[in-house]
C-alpha cells in the first residue's frame, strides 16, 4: 500500500496532468478558465494536456483514454468543468 501512495504522491507533484475539460458544463467562461489554467501550469513548468468533452468522443471513452495516458506517463487525471 505504501508504494501505491508514494507513486500517487510523486505523480501529483511531478507527473503530467491530463485535464478532462467539459466546457459546456456550467455557466462560466470556459475558454477564459482554460487560458488561466494553461498560464498557471505553464508558469509552474508543469506538463499538461486538455482533453475536451465536445461530443466527438463519448465522455466515458474520453475518461478511459485520459486514465490510460496518465498511467502510461505516471501522470494525473483532472476533471474540470461544471459549476
């Protein structure tokens, strides 16, 4: 169990973020928030990739793809969107 926790902690500190973003969810400025997230992560030197929910791919498959990428690259899946 300790190795799993250590791996997760290391990924959270150093691994890339795979951000599953649902820009259609909620009532906020999704593009503005995406730009803010991008700026902050770039300034911190963090690798990241936005994976947008846009109807081209079912959300469950998009989420599975994000998890597979995070596992392969020792990264973290982040869900963003909504209120």
